[in-house]
């Protein structure tokens, strides 16, 4: 119960940062939550901090409308959670608390109703270390077919997000995001 409450609190904090708040925050003038993030926060779809409506980047049915917004949220969540983001079940639960989308495996292609996610060490046959950092990879597709993907790497916790361009004709998946950055070679 405490973990779920913390998950909801963290998710709402990230959303409030992205969307501004009722104390004069403005999404057009706010800075990204983490300086290390390589993507900018897109404007929210609702334009308010009202969390009773759809989260920024999704429509009322839960379909992704702006892949870049969802990817930025995923990057920020992993960096904020630190080592706790390495627990795939908890991370998936935290994501679905904010976004009503499915969280799928690394090799499964993302679509507007679900993201692709992988959590692994760079060399998955050896324990994570400074020379073999953790990777948390995502791929997101929006209704227009835009694929946004990236990897958050680091040790002892993933803390450095990098956006990856997956070429047209290649499956938009977390596994391909990792492969395109040549991790594990």
C-alpha cells in the first residue's frame, strides 16, 4: 500500500511539473524536470493540472497521441525513481497509474495502446557494474505512427537518458532501441 501511494505521488509530481500547477506554473515557460533529459517536455493535451482527465500525450481512451510526451515522462520517471526503476513490475505499475496503456516486453513492437520496455544490464550475462551499467529502454508509438524510443543508462541506477531514432521499416521496440545504441557489443 505504501509503495502504491508513493508511486501515485511520484507520478502526480512529474505530471504537475510537466503541466504546470494552479500556483502560477506555466507549461510553456517551465524547464524540464531533469537537466540530463535529452528530450523536451511537450505541451500537455489538457493544458491544466487537472489529473481527472487524460494524462498529457494520450486521449480519453488511453491511446497515445504524442509519443514524445510519453517518452519524456518515462525518462523522467526512471531518473526520479533511481534504483527502484529496476523493479519492472513496480515501474510498469507506476507507468499505468498515470497512463492507461499496456506495458509490453522488449521485443514486442509498441503501438498507440502499449509501450515496449526492457530492463537489463548492458551485458545481460554479467552482473551490473560501473563497466556494465543498467539499461531501461522504451519504445512508444502514437496514433500518427511516430515512433519515439530511448534508453536510460547508468550504475548503480539508470540516470542518463538518450533518445534513439528507430529507422522506418524497423520494429519500434525497446530491444531495437538497445541494439541501435550498440549496447552489449
